[in-house]
């Protein structure tokens, strides 16, 4: 499977990336941990399926049906597709009904399915309808340790987890491991990666890669990532 992906003209705080791929034969794929939700459409033998995939807390193996086209929209951290907050679908997904005419039912309304080229139009329509909303994660808000004076650190942490389904620490660890995998794939040695990203040593980096990416540093450097979810440099996001 070869992934094609692109930026959009939508603000990166709303949509981080759009991607597509196609499977030729039945196989499995290693899916790296991720902090954001994906809207995923798949088409096979004239049938379309649609689902919202939640954040994943560790790498997993996913079956891939043959002769299937996939389209994915990666929403930015803090975006909520109502009525399915990320916290409700951690390590899981929610399927959306698809009508006989190939329209996706979200929020009780049916929507024309997006294509790789016109995702922006689809996203903007969901925003106008109030189904896709951006939640505040607490960045820039005044924090105090004194209850009642303002928002406490603990209150902000609870809000963050309620919106994203993850702690800020988990988000940092997952994003850092994916960044490490991208750097290793691009040819950097493990010592440079560990130093730049703050890993203590090779064992610390190796543990993170096994847990969150499902590949070793040697496998990534050797280019053994054809059967895994794509890796790319993501935009800076709130809470990263």
C-alpha cells in the first residue's frame, strides 16, 4: 500500500492532512498510534463504508481487504465531529450509515461523500451545520493552584482528557514516537534522533517505537514500512 497525502487550504488547526491509498491484495497493516480522529471512507466492489476512527494509544495490526480504495481526513487535535467526541472512541471507531445513493449519514443528515480533491467543501459544510467544532484545550488560559480563583491545572487536565480522550503526556509521547519514526525513515541514526527528541538512550527510544509505531529503528531505516500506516511530518497542534 502506497499512501498519497496532501495539505488543504483549510486552517491546519482544523484539518491536519488528507490521504488516500488502495489495496491490491488481502493483507494486514501495522497502524501506528495516533492522537487525532480520522474520517475514513472505503470503497470496494461498488460498496462504500464510512467511519470515524478514534485516537489509538498503541500500534496495532489491522486487516486490509483486497481491491479497496481508501480516503482519509485527519482532523486536528481538539476537533470534534458531533456527536462523537474522541474520548468516546479511544482505540475504536464509530460507523456511519451510507444510503443506497452513496451519501453518508452524520448527525441525522445525509451528506454527499467527499473525494480526495474536494474534501475542503465537505469539511466546511460540516462546520456550517455545527457538526464539526473546534474545542478549546486550555492553551493560553490563566492557571492557578488556588481553587476558585481561576481555572486550576487539574481542571484544565480534565478538560483536555474529556476532549481528546488522552492526557497531555500521552499526546506528547505518541507524537514524539511518530516524529522519531519519520526521522529514522528519513535516514537519521538513532543517536541523533534520541538527542533531538529527548530520549534517554537507545532502549528508551526502542521501547517507544515498539509501543507506538510497531517497528524497530533498524526496520524503519531499512525502509520496512510498506505495510504500515504512513508517516509524515505533522503540523504543530495545540497541546503537542
